[in-house]
């Protein structure tokens, strides 16, 4: 296998077979969106055979600083790292592998036999390590993989240490709204009915519009309010520009639901469709104008109606506010990170991390089991292992 270094997704054909089974966050369009960042530079690794056919790809970004706490490895992995490995100085400058935003990731190792995929990934990872050493990077990290993906990556990257991060929430979409309600327990069905009824009686004005450059300055102020509330202050101008770049990269794959009342914009949800999934990317709300049940309706129930209309089988509702999502039918999917530290000052003992992984995974599973509306899927709650069976949602 020959490894080619490229500095833009524009150099990788969007119709390559490696993207055939990708989900949104390791698709060609999303990786193209990831490339614009003030403190990182794309340096992707593409494996080709002697005929030039792409066998696999390792998206990579040389990064000197990260503003999002969920993508600063010292914070994202804090639950399993020793204190000595928490500071940013242990990680930056570093090499981010996979998508560098989205709180989800995936592998682009083709669809061949497991041994072939491991060989391809191993060759790409060796090249990434050589690049990191040449540029005096302090670490390599690949975040937000499910257990099946983390297991495949671990088989190809035995030097890496796996870390349990958290879990994402995915709502399985049945054939009808009635079937969705039937999957909830009696108490939650009553709660959903009450929230929907109160919303309908509050004179909501709902409209669906394409996700394009024109809508970005309209929704950015509400997104800024929500992010500020959650400790991530951004200017409206910065968010508008980011939304515009995302809209251009996704090229018509998105849709926005706007909620107005008396002609005033109260809330929005931004959704991206990809294959059989509907991804709820961003929510914004004006807390001074919002009625009591606006948040739940704009975040879950209105997008669910869109998912049903489009025939989606899964609705991805991200991380955080897990209790509310679990009680509304979401399934928890544990996510993992793999890291290799090149800074000798960062003392990470694999046995200690494995111990913390087991404890945190067990605690998270117990917490979810008390709130989830359906049985826990054992396949999703294993530790990453090179021989683990494929699992997924």
C-alpha cells in the first residue's frame, strides 16, 4: 500500500468506495467542513493500491490549540486520565485523527475482510506516527468511536490506549408516531402527551426552511444564547460564519424548523439528513420568549415528525441532557477515544486506565438502565477489544 499525503478533502474523490457506508460525521462533506479552523491544518493520509484505488483514509489535522472542551483530550478523557495528563501542554501541538468536530466519529477502512482493514489502518497509523514525530507533536488522538469502531482501531493500533468518554443518544424511529409512543412506558407516554398538548395550545407558528446561507444570520443569535448558557460564549458573527461554511459544505442536506410566536422567532432546530439517519445538529432558543414546553417540542417531537416523514430509521440527538433524551426513547451508545502520548512527561499506565474504563462504563450503564425505555444492548457496552464482534446502532 502506498500512502499519499493530502491537504484538502478536495483531493479525495467524494464518490470513493470508502465513503459508501459512512455516517454523517465521517462522510466527505462533513470532513470538508472540518478543514476550516484557526489553529489546525488538514494533513490527511490516503492509502492506495498499485492501481491507484483508494483502500482507506485517515483524516488528520495538525493542531496547536482547541477551543471546544469536548475536543480537548485532557478534558474529554479526564475521567480516565491521571492528573498529570490533564493539561493542554501534554497534548498540544498534536495530531487529531478522524473528524475534529461533531462529537462522533468513524473509520474509513473500506468494507473488506477484517484482516485487510486492520492492515490498511495499521499502515495509515504508522504513517501518522511518523508524521507526528517528524513535526514534534506531543500526542495523537482519535475520539468518539463506538465500541465496534474502537475495537477495529485498537487491532490496528496496539500502542494506543482506549478511554471511555461518554455516550451519545440515538432515538430509533419506528413506522409511526403511535409506534413511537407505544415504545415508551405509561408515565412517559402521559408526559409526552401533556407536552404536545400544551405546545399545540400555545399558538406556535412552525415553518421548515432549507439550510442555506440565507438562514444562518437568522438563527445564529439564538444559537449564541444557548451556547452562552452552557458556558461556550461565541459572538453572533462567528457563529453566523461557521453556520454558513457548514451549510455550503453540506450542500442541501440540511433543513431548519423555525418556531415563531406572534411573528417573533423563539427557537429553531437544525437537522441534517444522511442515508437513513436524521441528525439534530444545533438547537437555539430565546429563553425570554419561550413557553414552558418549547424546548422539548423543538428538540425532539418536531424533528421526530420530520424523521417519520422522510423514512429515517434513526434520529441522532447528540450528547448531554441525557436523562431527558433517555426518557423520550433514546438509546445510549458508549463512545471511546484512543490516544498515543509522545510526551514522556505524560505518564499514562494502561492498567490504571483500563481499571477506570471498567468502573466508569459500569456506572454509566447502571445510570442509563434506570432511565432508558428499552433493554440495554449488551453489544454496545463492551470494552474495546481487537476481537470484539461488530456492533452498532
